[in-house]
């Protein structure tokens, strides 16, 4: 007998010459079609059932008697239901995932031997799970929170899990603090309040007591924690990893994903309202984009520091509370990540997927980053309580290359292994493990020296420089948002110790920030800085640094609000222009029954059927609002409080608004903008972010769309 191959995986990558590898086709064999018209319902053990609705009972037409324990079908159905839930993740419980592919446009062979980072002809299948951190599985998507960005690369050399976040730093430097930071952030233990919120005493108590958290809480109070879409946020590996090349040289590395669509966020008021109006907003957004073929894409980059330069920086490059400023370590973009397929079933993919930071492939290594080392233990460990032993056999978790070893047995083992031996070496197999040059994983022979102690290097003790660097680098509106976020969060803390101390901490970062927050939350307003500022800035920290070269409204949702008597020329023209620009127009009206245009005969029965009525959706759920003219339509909308609120709220949320004809005055009144400029004739005028055209001319619409593209909300 040759060596035992415990291969549940189909080796698609190598066997199907010419065909692109896909994790979904790898799973195909396991997928069951439940909608098969001809299939009859059976028990779990294959026996056809005659009735799945009535428990076996002692009954007649006149009398309903006791139910019988004998009903195996009834018991099986309830029993399976009783055990449907598995423990939710201890953090990052709420998530949404998708399949996709990773490709490389530049080889990084100078720094690594990893096939996935050197072979530009490869297409590597991936599964990406986005998540919030603090909320439980049923919490809302748009809460203020860090977002998880966890990628499983099914490489030819095994699975590589890059378990990242949408923020490049973390609250703590040592994994031993993780239970504390999470306990402090999760609902408080006495009453389990609040759900999915950092706005409470314990969270901010922790932040003050851990000066190392200063940099991270500045990020969490920025717009980064209220992303407009999973498709519009960056992903960071956060920890420092290493790359090893063919010459066995080692470099330190950070991994970064930057979205093609740019980095965009909600304003806080929108995020708050959407949490109630559509708790699945981000999940739906991702799903819909992929279903409609608008595949989200990210550029993949690396920041690399040669081993010899490890100590050349004023911060420790192994400290996860620090970024490597791009001015010091430029990002080298080498690949593209694309999501292109929604999972066929949530539970067996997005819920059962298990990521481990310890899963790396040849050419990639760990560093002594003390946060990473602890994570390597934690992820592997937590899967046991969530999924149980043999979780690596679950279809979503198994690699797409062959697996060969003698780890077997354990609860719920699926693979049936043939052969008489389960140890190595054995009398049948003389093949030694692979050497590095044959693809074997090389543990880099790093020299280790030091004194065993519970401590870290001196550079780990500086905590404020980058908190200030981040704040200095933000634009004026972003700074205002940070102030408002802190004012909101600390307003929810009713213990004066918590908010007064936090105002002291802010004073070490920026005096003006501390003053404005203290004023709002009732802290002592400081008169002078308690730390010498460096006043430096760095690129790549403000979201504005990621505006796409060519602003785009592709995949943005635009509401066109009409009522009976609307101007159909304007309506049709804007719809066509938006569709041509890749945006998604939605018609909104006072009702979903047909709406008729100016001069249109109702008896024709051909009116427009709105996608939603004004009460069913709010302008919060759209990126932009357009209102065509039409005297009758505008008269109706002007008298409708909800319609006025729709436009007024869109304006308050800084959205681009467009109007033509009579609708121009409607917008002006609804938004209370006496100073808003009117357009005359067919020209297009932009004032306060409202784009208006008095008359309808087809050219105006492409002009309007162009202006909308340039409007600040879309940048
Ligand atoms: Fe996690 N983290 N984490 N984390 N984390 C988990 O693993 C942990 C940290 C991140 O979609 C858990 O499978 C420790 C940083 C994501 O399935 C657990 C420390 C970053 C996800 C765990 C950290 C992350 C998790 C819970 C401190 C950004 C969701 C369920 C050293 C780089 C993955 C699970 C998914 C999940 C531990 C800190 C990101 C308990 C001990 C830093 C995206 O193992």
C-alpha cells in the first residue's frame, strides 16, 4: 500500500488543467437541491414520510387525544430544530461573506517564495467574511464598530488565513489583554446593556486605563467605524508578519487591501437611523452588488522592512498599536482581490468558516509581535468550542490541495481512511517529509536571545505620538466627526470618573479636541496641552486620500421621487443617465400602485409602478435623491410631510440632490434654503450640493450626472 492520503479535498488546482479553480465548484458535490419538484420528503435516515404536519395522535373527528411518543418523524423534526444553533463567535459574531479570487499583477519574489505572492499566472480562490466586533449575531450592521475583514486563501500550498480588520491598529499590545478589552466593550455583566455599542462606562473606563489604546480609539471615533459599505472600506492584516524568499532572507511585512471604489462612510445620524430602518443594510448591499455583477475589488499591497532595519524606527515595528507611515515604508500594490459569488447557504459557509492566524503557507512567517503570538493560540482554540474537533473537514474550511497525515478519529470524523497503519514512518511509506526546496514549510532559523520576563521593549511604552499623527492628518470635516463621536459616546457614560478622565486623556492628544468634547460632555475644560505636540501628518490616514482617480456613482442607489402628474421627460432622462453611469435608480412615490405622468390617461393603465412608497423606505437608505418637476406632482409632494422630510433629511445627510422644473422650488423650501441659486433656462446650477435645472434638456442630464459624480458625497 502506498502512503495513506487523507484527502477529502478535490485537487482541482492541479488536476483540472485549463479550468479556473473555484471553491464553489469544489463544494458542488456536497450541495443538495431541496427544490427538486419530484423529491419526496424523507426522514433523516431516508424513509419517505406520509405526513409532516400532524403529530401521530390518538384522535377522531370528534375527539383530539394524547400525542404519541412513538412518532419518530415528529420527534426527529423537533430534535433537529432544538439543536440548530451553535455558539456564536465570542467576538465578530455578526458577519457576511462571499467567494472570490485573488490574482497577482506583480511578483514579490524578491521578498518571498510564497506561490500566491510570486506566481502572476495563478488565480487563487478566496472566501472573505466581513463582521462587526461587539454585537451578537442578530445585531444591526451599521453600528459604530470596527469591521472584521477575514480572508481565507485556498492556495495550492494549503490555506492561508489573513484575519484582518478595517482599521490598521489595535487597542492593545499584548494578547493577554484581549479578554479585558472585549469584556469592557461587550454588554455590561449585570444587565447585559448595551448591545453592539462602545458608548458605555466600561468601554471608556478601559480606554482611559490603557494609554496604549489611545491611537485605536481615535480611529474608532473616526468615520472608519461607520462605513457606507463593506465594499468601500480598507482591510489590514494589522499584525506584523514576515516574508521569506528563496535565498532564505527575511523581511517584516504588513498586508493592506484598498477598495477600488474609494473609502466612504455614513454620517452618524444616517448610521443610527439605518440600524433601525434596515439592520441588514451592509449584508444586503454586498449581496446585491455581487448578484448584479458589480463585483467589489480591492488592490492588495505589502509594506516591507528588511530584517536588518527592524530597529531603525522610533516605534517598535512589532507593536500592533502603531502604523508604519507610508512616508517611511511605502505600500507596494501587487495584487487584486475580487468578490464574485454569493454563498449558496449562510450557515455552512459564513457561519461555519473558521479562520486561524496561525494558518500560513511557505514563504510567509510570523514575527514576535506579542499580539500575533496570542492570536495564533486563540483562533485555533476557539474553533473547538464553536465547531468541535474535526472542524477542518467542514467543506468551507478544508483546503483545495491534498491533505496527508495521520491525524484522525475524534467526534464527527467524516473522512473514511483506508489502510492498516496510522503512524509515520511505517513499513509501507519511506517517503520523507518535503524539504523546503520541495515545498516544505521552512521555520525560519531566527536567532533568539533575551531574558525571560513579563515585559516588552522600551519603544512599546510610547502611546500618544501616532494618536496625534492620526488626528492631525484628518480633514476638517473628519475632525469634526471625531469630536461629535466622542461627545456622543461619553454622553452615554453616566459615571463622571469615566468622562472626566477621558477628557484628560484627549488633552494629551489635542487641546482643541479635548476642549470641545469636555464642553459637550460636562468634563473639566482644559486650558493647556498636557503633552508637547509634534504637529506631523502622514498620508493614507484620512479617507480622502483614497478617492478614486475618476469619481464614480457606479452601484450607488438613487431615489427618484414622483407623484401623479410628474414630468415624464425628466423622469425617463435621469433614469437612463443614471443607469448608463452604473448607478441604481429606484422610483419612490406616495403609493406602489401605478403613478401617472403629466397628461397621461389613467385609463391607459400604463403608469409607472414605484419600487417603494414613501413610508416603506427613507432617504437614509439611498445615496442621492432626484425629483423631476411636474406641477401636479410637486403640489402633492409639497403637501406630504413625509416627502418633505425625505428631501430635508437627504440634505442634512450631505447627499447630492437633483431637481428640475417645479421641483427646484420644492427642494429650496423643503431644505429651507432661501439662498439656494435657481437655474434659468436649460443650464444646470449647483448650489449647496443641490443640482438644479429649470428646464429639461437631454444634455442637462448627462451634465447633472457629471456634477453628481463630482459632488462631495460621491468622492
Ligand atoms: Fe480576533 N478573534 N483576536 N482580532 N478576530 C476572533 O476567533 C483574538 C484581533 C478578528 O470572521 C475569534 O474564530 C485575540 C485583531 C476577526 O470568523 C477569537 C486577539 C484583529 C475575527 C479571536 C484578537 C482581529 C476575529 C473569535 C488579541 C485584526 C472574525 C471567533 C490578540 C487584525 C473572524 C474566531 C471570522 C475573531 C481572538 C485581536 C480580527 C476569539 C486573542 C488585532 C476579523 O479567536
